[in-house]
C-alpha cells in the first residue's frame, strides 16, 4: 500500500467516525457556513463540534504548517482529504476571511511572533476577521485611501471610514489598510495593520442590499488604537501586502462559480417535467444546465491545478483575476438557471413555501460578485495587460 493509499484509509476512517451526520448535508447558502469567532452564529449545534474536531486534527487549514495550527498536508494528501470529504458530502468545518485572506498574508509577510499570535486562533475558529480596504472615495482606485494612522509611540491612532466591510458587525478583529505617510506617492504611504474591533472607538452600520440581506457595513474609526506589534511588514510597505492578499480574495470569490451540482437546484429538477427517457423535457433548459455543469467542472479542475502550482511556490499572479472574472460569471449563470428551474416558485420573497425567498435573494446577491474584490472591468484590464500583453488604449 502506498503512502497516499494509507493516508486515504486513515482519512476515510477518521471522517466516518468524527463527522456528525448533521454535517453531511449540502449547504443551502453562504450564510449557513460556520465562521467561528467570539460570538459565533450557529445554524446547527454540531457545527461547533465538527469545527473543534477538525481543528484538533489541523484540518480546518490542512495545508498550513502544523506549528501554526494546520495539518501540514502535502498536495496529494490535501487532494485526498477533499475527495474523502466530498464522498460523504461533509460540510466545511470552518470558513473565514482569516483562513482565505489574512492567513496567507501572515504566512508570507508576518514575523514569527505575529504568526504564533494570530494563526492558531484562526485555525481553531476563535477569532473572526473582517477586511478594511475600500473607502467611500477609494474603491477600484484603492491606493487613494485616506484612513489615517497617527504615530503615538507604541501604537497608532486610527481615524477614518471604510465601506463595504463584509461582516464588520460580526467580526472580532480587522486587517486594515491605513495611511501612515502623505509625503510620497499614494502607494508608498500605506501600511497594513491588525487591531481589535471590540472598542467604543469603532462603529459599524450594516448596509441593506437589494437581496434584503446586510452582509456589508460602513465602518468608522474615531481614535481607534492599533498596536505597532501588529504592523505587518514595514511601515509604508502595505501596498505589496494588499496586492498579495487581493489575489487570495479573488480566488475565494471565484470559487462561488465552482459550486457543487446540488446548488443548481438538482432537488427541484422533477418540477420542470421530464420526457420518456427521464431527461428534462425542455431541451433548451437541459442544454443550458449541462453546459453550466461542464463549465463548472472544468473551472474547478483548473482552479485545483493552479492551486497546486501556487502551493509549490509558483504563485497565483494574474490567474487570480482570470478566476475572479470567470468564477463570478459562472455564479451568476448558476443563479439564473436556478430561477429557470424553479419557475414561478422562484418569485417568492418570504415564507416557508419559498424557503424564505432564497432563490430570488441569491440571484440578486450574485450581481454584487462582479463588483466586490475588484470589478469585472478591472479584472479584464489586468488580464489584457499582464496576461495578453496588450497595449493601453
């Protein structure tokens, strides 16, 4: 038996023993994923149990080094773990911005003390993070940000405003871009700092979206304190960290396009009518669903390949922009197909019969995917210049 086969046997046995049956049900939406934190939102009592068991094994972040709370798995073992979790339809034990964005940045740019302080609590789901990037006048032109950090010796005083801060009202800590210097170019005076959100000097206000939910917030800093031990990298060197982190944010957002088949309303396909062979009777709808599923499979395989290359040290680079653009388009297609599959039933906005309006609300929410994390127009510009080498217009 090879090492990989032996690991698969061990992995399968452990998952069968430790994954609760309640955690082997497909997630209905992003809101059902366990994010951890000091005051976690728990959709099912077994979520915390499942997270704790996986964290003890290091499998909430299986690709991280063991010394920081990870599993230390190589790429083959990581692939096996994902396959075995998919085999029993196991839900992710933990998902957070700490894992998908801050963690990779800390692993690359953080000091050993910063890694030891922040990474293990992320892996255990003890701290929930939010991202302080966009401002009212600094969206796609992020380097124009004006949130100030005034040097007070051992700490900075933070003053300013961020916007579209996802789940800021639920987060424990924030990784934030601040301006520490105005004397040079707008890119040179930016620093990357971490600080606690549990402070009276920080105010968050949820923003209601067209979908009816409020995942985004306005965030205000009025002399909030950020200790210098939590300055990541050099003062004024935050732009490089910001760009690196954005590649991981875009990869995370793009993954919505490679969602499993169940999310395409497979449990409702009977309602559209089938022919004598058991196929969907509507040929156009059948073709559109099949094309989406093929595209999603190819996209998922490509993401897995590039992910392996990144873990081997080749980095993501402009591929993150390709994934972000294509993944968000796939996600919008899936939500449009869900509307087509459900028909009139998708038009309901509230009530148990319409599952709280999930189909229509998810469709509306998906429109924001092509804005958040860098607009589709920005991604196409990056692709045209950095991948295709096209000249400026």
